[in-house]
C-alpha cells in the first residue's frame, strides 16, 4: 500500500493490494472528519481537527494550517502502519481438530 500526502490536496491511498480497491477509489481527503478505510489491510486514514483550523478565510494563516494538516496526516499514517505491523506479529490461533 502506498499513501500520498500533498499540502495542496490532502491525502489519498495511491495503490493497494486489496481486492476491491475501494480505498484507492475514495480519492483525496483533506477536511477534518474525512476518512479512508481499507479493511483487508486494516488501515484507517483520517483527517483530524476542526473546521476552524482549516478555514481559508483571510483572517487565518492558510500556509500554517496546511502544514499542520500534513503533519497530522503523516502522524496518522505512521500510527496506522505501526498498528498493521504489530497485528501481523500476533500469532493466529490454531483451529482445534476433530
């Protein structure tokens, strides 16, 4: 799985080895609360924050808010990757015979 993050666009899952590729077809997310989920890969990519942080009105510093958004996305991607790796290390139960 490859995740792409761009300051002017947001984040998206660029490609994935999952069968349906719903996560790839979701496209770009950039607003707080938007998510991309890939169930087969156990990945959740979510933009966190409040609408006020990302308001593009002249009273807000859009460049600073965009940087903060990208940093949050990068942190979430890192956490999701660690969770996926951690889950893969957990031994799977062996079915009982008989």
